[in-house]
C-alpha cells in the first residue's frame, strides 16, 4: 500500500491522526481536524545530537543594519484601493480580498489589472469560478483597457503555480482562493486544509518571484471568511469589501496591513460601467438627508483618516412583541443595545415623558420596536457614532425633528455607560467636514455638553420649544 502523504491535524490542540475524526481524539473538540500535507521526514542524523540539533548558529544584527530596500509600490490606478492598501500593491506580497458574493470583488480586481496593464505593467488573472468567456463579458463593460488583461481559467493549484512562475507577472489575481484544488490533499476545494495549502503555496511563489498576488475570498453570512479566516495570519494584507448587494455604496477597508494603516477606507458606487470611486461621499449623503423628518441625524464620522458625513435614521414603532425588535443596519447591534440602555437609564426615555402637552406618538423606547439604519448602505464601525444614534432614536420616539427647516443636525461623540459624553478622535477634522457642507452647529462632547441629558436638552427639547413657539 502506498504511504499516505497527508494526515489530519487538530487546529485546536495539534493532535495528529492518520484518519479524519469528527471529534478530536486529543482534546475532544468537534470539527477541528484539518487535512494537511505531511512534512517531509527529516534525515535521522539531523535529529540526533543533543538538545537543539545540528542547526547553524546565526549572528543577530541590529535592526539599523538590516538592509531594507525601498521597493516602489505598484499603483492599481484605483485611487481608493491604492489608499486602502497604503499606497499601492507591494511586490512580493500576498493580499486577501474578502467580501460576500456579488459585492463586486471580481469587478474591482479586473479593473485594477486593466489599469496595471494600461500603465505598462504585466498582469495575470486566474479565474477559477468563472469561465474566460464570462470574465470577458464583464471586462467589456469595464472598458477597453481591461480587455488586454491575460487570463487563464484553471482550478488546479499545480498548473496555476507553474503558470505564474512561467509568466512572472507584476500582479496576479486568483479568483477565488476557495475553488483552487491542491492535488496532494483529498479535502474538497474550499475546505480549511485546501485553502491553507493553496495560500501557503501561492505565498511562496509571491515571495520568491516578487509578484504581488491578490487572493479573492468569499465571506459567509456570519462575516467570517469561509475558510480564508484561517489565512488572516498568513497573508500580508486583508481587505474587506462591504456593503449590501442591493444598495449602490460599497466600502473597502483594510482589516490587516503589514505595509500601511488599517484605518483607511474607500467608498465605491456600483454602476452599470463598474465600480466608481466616490470622492464626494459626504456631499451625497448630506444632500439625501431628510432634515424635517423625526429620527434623522447627520453623523460626522471618520473613515480612517477621512471624515465622512452620513445620515443615521431611526424608527421607533409601537409593538405587541415581547421582547421588542431591535434592528441595526450599518451599525453594530451590540452598540445599538448599549445606546438604547443608556437612553433608557440616563436619557429619561424609559417611560412616556410627562410633558404637559405630550403629543401623540411619544413612545417609550424600552417597549417599542427600534430600527436604526445608516443611509446609503454604509457601515459605521466607530464609537463616535453613539450620540448620533441616540439622538436619532430620541427624535423618532418623541416625534420631533432634530434639524432646522433647511439643514439637518450634525453630531458625533461616544456615550459612556454612565451617560457621559466622551471625546473621540479627530474632532477638528469632523467639524471642518461639517462646516464644508454648511452644517455649522455641530453637537459634540465638550464643556457645554458633558452628558447625554445635556445633548437631548440641546437638540430635542429645543426643537419642541421651537415647535411650541411656532
Ligand atoms: P462581481 O464583481 O462578479 O461580484 P463578486 O466577484 O464579489 O461575486 O459583481 C457583482 C455584481 O455587480 C453583479 O451582480 C453585477 C454587478 N455589476 C454592475 O452593476 N455593473 C458592472 O459593471 C459589473 C461588472 C457588475
Ligand atoms: Mg467573483
């Protein structure tokens, strides 16, 4: 019988087994055994000898004497993508681009390769998911320069590696890492063992040949990179493409970047002719805002180093459901729960406010359905959004608009558990962006606005007063 070339290793405890088990015999965890290629057995002599074996001792060098050649980055010609990458692709690096199916991963990488070729660089598109003809149809929509991109449609890892080594392009895209198949392993393409092996081999090719390789990976509904989650530590850079398929706006973020900041984000819009960079995102979101409607606030947020104004909308509706519904779109659910809790405890939103002329539609948020959404399908992932969420909910619950007749209310700030308002990063840039769009009066944490109660008085109560005066 031929000797097996693979074994199964538990990803939790490292237990090795010749056979696959649903439950690890070592640590009794379920579903942790992953097929891996067996390491080449070392020569017996190497293992002999005392303690540390026969390795050659190395001489450590101070970091200042380490040679670090400044390699020119390869621009993809897509400004937002280059910025998120930290200035372009680094030769010899491995980038993982994750996102849910249909979000536009293939579209953005195809355009990027088209730009590289148009700029005199060489590129290679390895398509495992779609046939070359399908990719061509997409390329036709994206413009003539994209048609010059060389493509191979292949899922066999050995063939792909051989092609990359023979072609030696500047950039290679593998779309997607989950469909490539390493012949040595019996696991199905996309299984953890396969994906790890595929990425490991491509990484060696990238490093030895100095090629920038972009791996496209699908993300499951839960947000985990299916399989590729296990790649995050291996690759140099993890980009995540987010948004909703039905909406037009998409955000590109770096979750990990060995060559740049992870704070950057790019905003794109999906159009008929492909993904278009949105540079004036704030202008659009402000223009679409609804200042006269209760439950709308403009959030001065930061997308990395870039300020972005987005509209946060809330709806508070009576319900028979216990517990009531809480829906969050574009913000973290836990963040919403926290803001609601603070609103009820410290914002006086638990009971019907005992206003002398409490008008209809005043709802207690604790027992009503609460929906919060960031307009345009943008995802906001920073604590500075708390105050905008709280004010939008309060405004919806009390049925009073936050903004004045012509302009919406702009705000930002983090809410602490005791109801205090906390400072967030870059207040000056946020204020400057708001001022740029004529939103001069921004509610934000400061001596005049120490807590949530003060913010509610300065916004909702003032609006109620204005309504009464009118
Ligand atoms: P695609 O890049 O194939 O998504 P992914 O590789 O992430 O699965 O494209 C996603 C969607 O974008 C697809 O449903 C069609 C749409 N689309 C456009 O609206 N305009 C275009 O120019 C292109 C190429 C695609
Ligand atoms: Mg695709």
